[in-house]
């Protein structure tokens, strides 16, 4: 469950992003200055009995500097490590209201986006149907939504982006289970961004979506279930457009190559129907996705590529997976070795009692995760 309490890391992230600089630090508090004109006191210890009182004083001081309400400032501080996905429907009833049935469809869209993105983070598949992973459905139970907001009609979906400290060591990279568990929500939100980006490009094209292009988008995380989630509200006559915006956590490096805004106007409904039908008839087998660290490299002189071993979690347990890689992918593995996590996608052979093997169709650095948080 997301921890919504503010601690020192939240405050430091906010202050740094707002142009403040630490001028002095002690055991219980720090002084921060801005433009050699303003100075405020920042409490350090969340478990101190006066932490809340000191935090209130800080936000009131910031209110005078920023000339906006302290409640808004505190709200922004609390969101430093949260990715917020805004699911929006534009319609003819203005910003404050939406018909009940249309509102229900919008909430269903938000839920289905969470579930389908979680599923695609584990397996790439055009159509899940009854094969939807149980863990993907469980993700919807753990995900929070904030209060609906004006601006057509907006449902904010809140997911965790902050990770425990990543213990990369130059001499011994290894997988940490609790870090992997904490990373799932950021990975799923990144999958959602890539999949919606692919869907927007196809759905808003003037040409009829081809089977090849749609199947290629499956590799980005697109599925029938995600496409249906976007299509459902557009079937309501009052809704003119569905928009999904992702506000990446200010205190965590945003995933490389991931977009922030995806628009699906009413005019895209016909293409969305074609895409949905193509995905539902997807003949491709599902490809499993693994995330982990490269712990072994082997390549002989003259080889085009090489063999790597990746430590990952399979069915909740640590396993080594052997992967044969092309020259280009092997170079990625070599540069990632002892430095950064990787992601691989393909056919996984679990081989009980022996090392697992993957026939990889995709291998890359795991760009959904920062190697370190932007604020330490």
C-alpha cells in the first residue's frame, strides 16, 4: 500500500525542484535558502513529536514565498514520489458533472487500464480473455484513486514510484526481492505509457490499421483489454474525447522514452474497433517478460553475440535465466553488467531442476527505473 505520509525525502525533493538550496544541517533540522533572500527551517525526523507542527510552519513559510495556499504546497510535497495517471473524458456537461452511466464507464476504463498494463508488464499478449494473470487483477485492488477533479471529468490513478535504495555493487550485482516488488508499479505505469503511445499513433491515423502494425504494438504492451478500456467511454454519445495524462513523480527520474499525454477523439472510434478485433484474433503466443541483473557474460572471439545469465524472479523465486544474444543485444548486456537492471522478453523455458532458458525477442536496459533517485 502507498505510504502517503511526508518524510524528509519528500521535503528535500520538493525544495530542490523549487530552487531552494541547503545552507546548514543538523541532527533534527536543516536550513534552506533561496536567492539569498529567503530562509526556512526544514524538520528532519518524521518520528519526532513536533514534526507535524514544524512541517506546518514550513508550509506557511513557503506560502509567503510562493504566494499560493499552504494546503496546495503540502499536497505537492506529498506527491513527490507518486506517478499520477489522469483519465479524462471530455463531454457536453461542462467541468463539474458527468452523467452517472458515463462516469461509471470512465472509472471502469481507469480500472481496466491498470489491470491490462499490469498484465502486459508480466506477459505481452494481444488478448488475455480468461487468461488474465491473477496478479494483474490484484493490482487494481492495491491501486489508489484520488478525488475526481474538474476539467471535463478526471479520475486520478495513483501509483508508487519511489524505490528502496538500489544496492548496485561494482563487484557483485544481485537481485533484491523487496526492490523488485516495489518496482512493479513504476514498471506497469511505464508499460501503460508505451502501450498508449502506440495505440494513439495507430488509432488516430487516417489509414486503416494493418494487422502487422497492430501486432507490433503488442510488443509495446498493447492488448485487446487496454484498447477496449479506451473504446468503452467513446461509445457513449455524450463523450467527445478520452485523454490519459501521466504526471511522473517529480522526485524520481522519469522513465526514458515514455510519453505523458495520449488523446483519443471520437473520430478514432472506428479505428479502435478494427484494432480491438485484430488483437482479439491475435495468433501470436504470449511472450513472458523478465526483469533482472546480468550476472554472467560469455562470448568467444569471432562470435556474433554471446551468452548471458540474468538473475530474475520467476514465480516469486530467484532464478538464473540463460539467454543467447545477438551482437547488438550482447553489447547492451555487457554495458549493463554490474551497472543497471535489464529487461528481456520472449519464450521462457522454466526447466524445473535446471537453469531456465529464454529465447529472447527483445533485450534492453530497464529504462523504467532510475539507477538512483533524483534526490538522495
